[in-house]
C-alpha cells in the first residue's frame, strides 16, 4: 500500500491515462478511494469513498451504452439490445477496461485488500471504473462522459456487436418459442421480385400457423432474419400490453 502523498501525486498521471483533465481534482480523488481504506483510516482525515460515485456511474454508463446501441442498431428489438448492453456493462468487462487503463494502480485501498490482491479484483476495479465515469460526468457533463466511455469501451462494443451477435434474431426467436411455447417458428417465402441476379425475397415467420412477422431482403437468410426481428418486436409489445392490462385490471 503506497502512502497517501504518493496517491495524490499519481492522480495527474491517471488523468493522462483517462484522457480527461479535471476542473476539480477532488472528484477524481473521491472516485479512487475504496471503502476499505476509509474504514481502516477513519481517524486519518479521509471520510469519503467512491460508493456514491459508483452508484451514479452505473447509471451514466448504462445511459451512454443504451443510447449508442439504439442509434447504431435502429432495427434491433428491445430484447437483443438488452442482451448486448448486458454483455458490455458486465462486471468482468468493466474490470478488463479498468485493467487496460491501469486503474488499479491508482486506487487508495485498505491493508486487508492490499494483502488479498484487491487491486486485481473484478469487483473493486469495476466499481472504481463506474466511479471514475461518474466523476467525469459531474466534472464535465454528459458529453465528456460519453466521449470517455465510447473511447475506452470501443473494442468491447465492437466485440459485443459483431454482425453474428446482433443479427441472429432467428436463434433468439427459436429459443423464445421453445422456452415459452414449446414449438418452433416456421419461415415461408410469400413473394419474390426482381431479376435473378438481384432478386428480392419476402418472408413471413409463422408461430403455430399464425404470421408474427414479415421481412424483405436480397437473400432468403436476410429476409428470415428481418422477419424474426419483427416477430420479436411484436412479442415484446404483446407482452408489455398484457402486463399493462393486468396491472390496470388489478388496480380496478
């Protein structure tokens, strides 16, 4: 465990790693103080820790990622977006981003955590990263936080949103039908147009012989994926309507 003076001296170096210069360095200080240090050194003058910033940072991170996914994948259903967001903001992912920055080396932690390699623990690193995001948000606003998140999470976002991950609506729909309805969706070509070298396919997806979605594409596969995406959207909306109707009936 390094002394407090060294921790303070290292914060400008952390600013460089973060690619953000704080107007008030106190925000970064708070973001890098773990509760284990505060608990062990209550008489040392430090009564702050990063838990409150962590709470805020979790929300800011979720907002930035959700906003990015919605703008980047405007046709993706809510279920797919939620799954992608879950991958990106998971604890192991956040911890890896923190390691890439070297954030653990700049944390003020207690002796107990130092002994047990606390600087490498996923939980401590992910919480600290969320606290840093909140500190940037409080210091420079949402635009600054967004710029930081999208830059540092770029590789993670790209890996999570590869085409095979985002467009596999057929698998998503099949899993839902098997789990909830004990049946499988069926795909039917309902129309074709255009010359042979540039043919357009219209496909409908049927669940228990009823059409739940339609899609158009330059290949059968593309059309089926779009039909599955439309079906997932309708399922999500139908489920939401049923829940709202149920709540309305209960309140009445």
